[in-house]
C-alpha cells in the first residue's frame, strides 16, 4: 500500500481490479483494509465512523462506496448519492468524528472514476498513537452499527468489532515502546543542542520557555506564520515560516484550525489510457504512476519508454520503480525483462507469393506513402506490416502511423481475437521503442 499517497491513481486502480471473466465484478474482497458500501448517505455516519475507528486502530483502510454486495459488482454512485458524497464537508465530517472518537483520526477522500462510473473513497490512516476510543453513545436501529462510550473498535477480517484482549495488549505494549523511543530521541536532541540553548514550545498556550526565560507567541503572529509539516517544502516570498514536527490539530482550545472542503477526483489509469496517451503524444501528469499501473495489467506489452522520457529519468531508475512496485501479476516480470533489453523484434516480410506476404507488402507500401486503406478482415496483415518498417521510416511518418493505429485500436481492439490484440500491442510497443529508445 502506498502510504504516502493512498489515493493515487495507481493504488486505487489496483484496488479496483476486475475479473477477466466478468469485467463488472471486482476481485478484491472485504478485509482488514477494505470495506464496500453500495451507496453513500449522511445518515449512515455512525456506521462509517465505527469502520473508520477500527481501521485507525489497525493498519488503516478504505471504505469504497458504489460496490454491490454478493456479487461485488461495479455499480458506482449516481445522482443524489454521488452529489452527497461530492458535497461532503471535510471540516464538519472531522468535527463530528472528533465528537465521537479521540484522539483525532486522520483521513482523506476522493471521487474515483473507473470504467465510466464514479465511486466514493474514504481512506483512514493508521493512528500513530493508538488506541482511538469512543467518547459517547450513538444508538442505531441496527445495533451492530451503534457506538458505545468507552469502546475501542478494531478491524478483524471484513468486520469492525470491539477489540479483543490480545490486540489491545499489543497496542498498549507498542504505545509504551513508542513513548520510550520519543523521550529518548527528545533527550538526544536536547543534549545535542545544549540545555542553555534549548527551550520548549507549548502549542496549547503559545508559551516558549527555557533557561533564559519565557517567550509568548501572540495569536496575531501565529495567524501570520506558515506551518510547514516535516517532509514538505513551502516557499512564499516574504512570509515568516515555522517548521512544525507533528500535526496541527483543529480544536477550541486556541490551537490553529486547518480547514478543507475541496472536491478531489482521481481517475483510474487503464490500458486504453496508456495507449491513447502514447499515440496522441499527450503529456501525462504522473508518468511514473502510468508506468506502475502496467505492472498490474494483463499484459506488459504496452508503450512505456515515452513515459520514462516524460519522467526525465534513466532506464535504470525506471527499473527500480518497477521493482519496488507491489504486484502479483506476471506483467511485472515481463515488464522488467523488456526494460532490461527484451525488445519487439522487427519482422522482414518473406519474399514469397503467399497471401500473407503479399498483403503485408501492400500495407507496408501504404504506410510509407501515407495512403493506408484498411479492410477489416485484413487488419492483422496491416498491423503486422508495421514491424517491417525501419526506424527512419517510422520517424518520418510517425504522426500519420500513430493516428491510423489509434483508429485501429479504438475500433478493433476491444473485440479483437487474442492474436490480433497481441499484434496491435506489439505494433504500438515497436513504435514506442523506435521513437524513444535512443540506443535501440
């Protein structure tokens, strides 16, 4: 799981993997990190909160809205359901969550577009300081969704339940160890700085105290400061900044309140997106996310050298990216082979009078003269003939070839036989290698 960006297109596309036999059925099941809901409704907050708290106390996880139950079919959110999710107010949702659970739970959400449908996704980050405890009761008609004051919820398989002794004891022990490590790290920093030079900042009161006395940061100054979270970089000319290690938590005790109400839409990266981006020569926002997606596809015969070019990295770096991407698909292994030198071979057309050879020669001539006329029943001859073109011929006629090949892909690929589909992919990869692989 990509903890740094759990709502990236790469991660979500992998979560939405569908069955080859039934493309409308999702493969993933509900489990420790996933829960599916058919619809979204503000009235269901208690059950959502219970699941969110259970994720936070375990390894984090996703609530995905728009998935049917038994079988797990792709339904998507529609009309009023979709509008409610898209209008979800982050500040209000977080405030309500804080009313029922403490400490604060970090979460994020987006609308995910996949196969022409829209899905709601809420991701809960695992808590650093566990456990998260229910602060007050919430009675629901279905008692399994009710919240009880003092309860701690934990994710077991596909269920959110009261925590058991073994898991609670483990959380308490880990919390004790983490506290010890924090104090030890704090002491090391203080020793390094020197007691006379060190001071403490109380974020509740704004009082900074040390050996030299106390300094109080005025609320007006606090409003003008930009808090930079550790690991991020922000530069605003002329604006004072304070580097803050930790989180700025919204509350009513004088702390800064961070608000957000931005609609976030993530679009799935699919085979067609990668092919179209290459043949249309589009600039993609996250080329490495496209590259990672190929590792989970049914075939690694997709153009990717143009992605490496856009990412402005070396092939050796691309290999590392693929190696570090988690995937159970065989496409990852084949993709690494291609990156390490397994290229699409050019195919010289046999000098015979066979129908196949004659047709390929005709189409080859049409490609270089830019007057291609494709007959549906001869599409494979047409596509296969591209592999006989030399690098300079492809470079000279790339715009024309890519435009016509895109037309073939759009009209033929989805219903193509396995042999024709492979020929189309091979031709596209061949173009990609001839144009972008410098040492080919």
